[in-house]
């Protein structure tokens, strides 16, 4: 047996049915944006930008560094590609309204992978950002499964929430999971391999035997649910700075500190309180949350008198100075990751 | 010797300098969009859409099916990725204002490839669509060189020019080269290989020995110059339908015919007149123009009394009926290409 993205039980491959037939299976699944003025089918789409501006971001998922096909079904690939891009729009205080997708897959993938991917994209839009839809894209052939998404957001006349607005005295708060996705990735490498290599059947056995906490960790890694609606809520509550925690809390908190010309002082006890269940895992630690992991939580600074909106929980304060403090001491631990370093 | 995108003469590779240093070399080269409200550096950019709408399209270039690194310098890769995306915006009758780029390259590529790519992107913006700039993107690592661009256009209050508006009596006209890019690709496969494989030194020898016409054909393939400004001119002149000829004139003309519910009647003598020098190549033929090639010309229909703007030249008429006629006979030749078919 060799499944993952390959044909199963005599199913056809993409090369057996061709591009047009594969797209005919997938395109009707994709939801339309509420901002659609002209949808897919011409050389380009036209999308409404009622306040005369649009927010735009792009992020990719590439087989190897970003995901393994043995652990990532086409459906969860589509879901995660949408979810991570929506998080960057939310982090500007904007409402995500549309995405454009460039997808490349091998010709010997099963014919249904595009439709499976489309289901994941649809579900992520419907569940995380209702009204957001897919308004175009491109399908290509590559030996490396690749997804490049571009996402668009609507600020509804508000100023974007940048990284650079945090002021001494502000409260630092976070919405979303901390450390769960990293724990999920560790679980995959520890218990979803066969002869040291990622394996979909080993993952199925892991899921069957996993505790509730472990299942939550696997879902945080494979089916992330960033708190998209909290982005707009933060903006309305007066957030002075915000970003999407995708490279570890320490690196992302340092980015706000540097851009704002302030220090961020975090408290590990409050990070633990904010971690939402992840801290029940034996392997969870504040150090792991600081050092890395694709949490896609929203990290924001709020004026001292602001009521924290949505799922935001305070984890520290903005102070005069520079850099990152944890429990009063300058942070000197590891910082995030670089795809071009081992 | 093994160059192409590899380090030359002891140069460092991307893995030797890391992502931040590579981006520091490349980002300052990229031009800013005239519509920039917030540029790269935060979770997302903000771009002006003065008429409350934006046009968006996405297209990819993937090593293997779309280009070979032995024939495509990082600079021409950047140029072509921009140029082909701008053509899709122009084909809507819009002015291109910005692009977002997702780039993936192998870690063992030379450290300067991103800066070289950025120079090609910059030059394509400056020369083909002044005012257009790069407003963000993503850098990732992949064993397959991949570029996914998303381009944005401004309609300045006009309706987009769709594929579906052609009416019987309209003049069919084209702006841009026809057949040159296809001739360039044939030249590469005929005379820029070593032991049957693409080879950069064989390409250098081909360039040194090539005639003026052959150099023009190579440039049309590797450094395409779609007539971007003619997109807006066509819209202002009342174009009823338009698209970018990227999959062969026959397939793209058939798309206008089908979307508009009409027949397109082309004349081979006028296609030859419109081909702009390509017909001087012995291998050029109307059949090749119809069957394929990445011309990135603009194909449009105009009302019978319209003065053809910019570089547009008439090649036929819109008639009642359906499908494509060439010299009065239904076209039955080959139609474009499908990346998932051999």
C-alpha cells in the first residue's frame, strides 16, 4: 500500500482525467466571497473594496519544509492554507473577504485531490470567516505539492492595526492557543512514523489511541483554528499593535517591541493560564511556547483601560525600553525559525 | 562546471547566509506601487482602490513544466512572472498597480538569486507598467523553483472588459506578437541543449550565433513584453471583449466565441500581417500561431466603427453562430495545452 495523495483502489490520477475535468470537480465546491463583483472564469476577478482600500497578504505551504503529505490530507492542506492566511488578515484588524489560490500538484496524484482540497478551503472559510470566499487562482503541475494563497481583507474605514503602535503602559494580550500546535508536531514525529518516516497509517493508529489532549494538539497542528473574528474585535477595542503568532511567541513579541520602540514584559504564569488546556500535556512548557510553533494566535497590545475583547487574555505589559522580558528578566532563549537554516 | 541557479566561483548559497540576509539584498530593489498605503513589513499590506473595487489575478511559474533553470536566469524568471501577470490585468481593461509574490527556491541556490529575481521584477514593472510595484509576498524553500504571483489592477471607474461581450459585426483585433514566443521555445529545444538536456552554455552559444529574428524570438520567450498599456486603451476605445492570448490564438479566440455566444472569423493573411516580423522565420506559420505558444498578446473585439487604439491590428470579424472560423472554414486544428496531459 502507498496512499496519501496517490490514487486508491484503482481510482484515476490527475493525468488520467486532465485539468478541465479536475477543475470541474473542484470549482463548484468553493464558496463565493460576499465582496464578489466578478468571479472566476475571466482573465481576472473583480472584488469590492467599499472603503477604497484593501488589505492583502500571501503565504505558502510547500511539501517538505511546511507539511508532509503522509500527515496532511488534501482537505487539511486546503483548510490550513486558508486558516493561516486569514490569520494574517485578522492581525491587521481587518475582516477577511476573499482569497486567490495558486495550487501545484504532481500529475500522478489522485484525480480527486483538488476537490478534497476545495472542501477543506470551503470549510475553513465558512467556519472561520463567514462571507469570505475563493475568487480565482491557478492550477499547475509540480513534483512538489505547493499551495500559495493570497488573502484580502476589508478594514471598513478603520486604520490598520500595525506592529508599531504599542505604548508603555499598554496591556499585552493573546487570543488563541499557545503551544498546542507545537505539541501536535512533536506527537507526529514521535508516534506517526514508520521506520523513521512520516506514515499515514501510523497517524491513524496514533489518533485511535490518543487522549483528548493529544487529539486537540494534533488538530491544532493539522486543522488550526485561529481566532479570526477577534482581529476586528481587537481593532474596535482600540488595540494599539497586533500580529499573528506564527514563529513563536518570543520572536513575534520581539517584533512588536522593535517596531514600537518599547519593551514587552511577559509573565510566564499568565502565559500558562492563557494556554487553554495545552499546559495539561506533560511536554508543554512556557519555554516551548516562546521558542516556536505555528500557534496562529493573535498577540496584541491594548490601552490600560480597554476591556479585553473576545478571547483575549492578558499575559503582560508594555514598558519603556526595548526587547522582550519574561518574568522581569531579558529573554535570551531561542527565537523562531529560518527555513534556510537547518 | 554546473551553474544556472547554483553558486559560481565560491559564492555563498542561500543556506549559507539565511533568509533575513537574502531578503535584505532583494527587498530594497523592489519598486513601490503608486497605490501603496502600507507597504511590506507588517502581517499584510494595504493598497488603495480608489473606485471601490480591485481587479485580481494569479499565475505561477514552476520549474519543469513552465521553465528550465538552464534557460531562465533568476532575472528573466522575475521579469516573466511579472509580465505574464500584468497581461491578465491588462486583458480586463485595467491598469496594473501592484503585485504580491510567493517565491520558493532550493537552499543550495546561490545567495544572490533573490536579488537577481528582484531586478527582473523591478525592470518589468518600470518598463511595462510604470507605477506598478511589489507590495509583499512570501519566501519559502522548495526543491522545485516556484513563483506564484498575484497582480492587482485599477479600473478607474470603468466596467471590466470581459470575454463575453463580443457582438456580430465587431472587429477582431490583436495587439502584441504572434508566434514569436513559440518560435523562441522551438529554438531553445533545437539549439540550446547538450546531450538532449537544456544547457545554459549552449544557450550562450546560440545567442552569439543567432540572427536578429532569432534573438527576437528568444526574447519573446524569455523576456516577454505584453502590450500592457493597450489594455486600458482598448477599454477606452469601447472594446466589447478581450483576453490575454496565452494558450494559442485558436483556443483563446474560441473562449471569446463561447463566452459571447458568437463565432469569430479570422483571416490567415491578416494574422500574418499582424505577426510583426515573426513571419520572416522560415518555421513561422499561421497554424503554429493558432495551435499554441505563450504570446501574451491582447485579443479583443471592437465595435465596427471604433478606431483601433495603440498597437491593435484587425485579424477578423465577429459573426453570428458559434466557434472559430479561419478563412471561412470551421477550425479543426489543435487547441492549446493542458499541463496534466503529456
